[in-house]
């Protein structure tokens, strides 16, 4: 029995489910855990694609994803949450139920856009692209709906996971491109971390609504 397609679809489905579940979470700890599960599954998907395609560079992609996204970034975000004592719920711009309905709509749009335009591609590649675009759109939705800086960072990282999933599912993707994306994400996270500490020092909050209120009072 050929397990290439079922396992690839299973791992892609788990990654998509984690991205969708972020819309229902209002606690930073839960969102970080979902992101970590998503990253670990992405690492496993890269290893599996490396085995299925006979591409050794995908094993390196899996290792980088495991180290940076599955371990280092979640540890860094948890330390920030603990240091700033961010235990309360994150504010959203719309009710959770409505945001999840919107998320389902974005998944439908991704499927309707990708599948008809990739008729000549391999079936697994088409479906991976549809899942990847769905993850990207859901990550952007999380960034749009969450009013907390850390939650928006998680949405950004989830969006990047969708891009890496698409790259691993496309045979022939150069490893240097995947490596550069991973390093850029790590660099971006470090820069964002510095800004978060500076924002916290000046405004004593990372809630964007609170920062806007302080700015209005200052004017």
C-alpha cells in the first residue's frame, strides 16, 4: 500500500487544523502551543516529502524547521509571555464564531482558486498548494483579527509555515530558497522581539488598543 498520499494529506490537514484552531483561541499560551504543533507537523511533513521525493535537501529543511520553529521560537515566545505576565485573554476585532465562519470561507476560496488553475499538475502538488494557501490566508486573518502584538506575530509565523509547506510539496524547489526563508523568519522574530521589549518599556502594554489609547491621551 502506497502511504505517500495519505500521510502527506494527513500532515497537511493537521497543519491546516492548527491554523484554523488559532481563530478560536484567545489565550496566548494556547496559540503558542498550536503554533508549535503546526511547526512540528511541518517538520515531519518535510521529512516525509524528502523520503517520498528522494530529495536529501528536504531532510535539512525538516531539521531547520524542527530546531527553529518547533523548539526555539515557541520557547522564546513562552519566555516573553512569562516575563510580561500575559495571562489574560487577547482582544479580537470580531466575535470568535464569526471569525471561524470567515476562516471557512477563506479555505473555500483557496480551494476554488488553486484546483482549477493547477489541472495539469500532480494531484499531490495541487492539494498541497490548496492547503498551503488556506494556511497562509488563515494566518493573515489571525494577524488582522488579533489586537495583541504577540498574537499577530504568531499569525505571521503561521503564514510562513504555509509558504514552507507549499515549497516542500513542490519537487525541485531549491534548498537555498527554503533556508533563506527560515533564516529570514528567525531574524524577523529577533527584531520583533526587540521591538516588543521596547514597546513594553515605554507603554507598559503590548495590547495595540491600549497603545492607541495612550497615544490619544498624549495628543
